């Protein structure tokens, strides 16, 4: 059932995926892993395969992803509070 069908027509949600590391992971390890992920997602064959399954690769830096996560948590927290959404 869509948000609109549930009475939340003004709510838009996107799917996304990301990779997180355990708290306390050394920054050099995060930087190295991120570089490997960005390089992999730059591979044309992999990008094509991901697009074929409906995924739009959008690699970013660890800092950009952390900002995105904070924004998503804040946005969905507001939606939940404003709409009075409760867990079943």
C-alpha cells in the first residue's frame, strides 16, 4: 500500500542502500574501504548490472553519507511525529 493510499499523500520516500562500519573503526580503514567501493561503482559493467536491477549507483564520501543519514533520520522522525505514525 502506498503512502497516498494510507492518507499520507504529501510524503515521499526513496529506497537507498549504504555500507556502515562499526563504531570506533579507524578512519584510515574507512577511507580505504570507501575508495574501494567508489572504484567498484565506477566500473561500467557493475554500474550497468546495478541499473538493470533498478539501482542508481551514487557513491559519496563517508562525510557526505553521514550527513545524508543524519538528514534522513531527522526527516523520518518528523514524518512519524507529524503523522502520528505508530508501530503495529
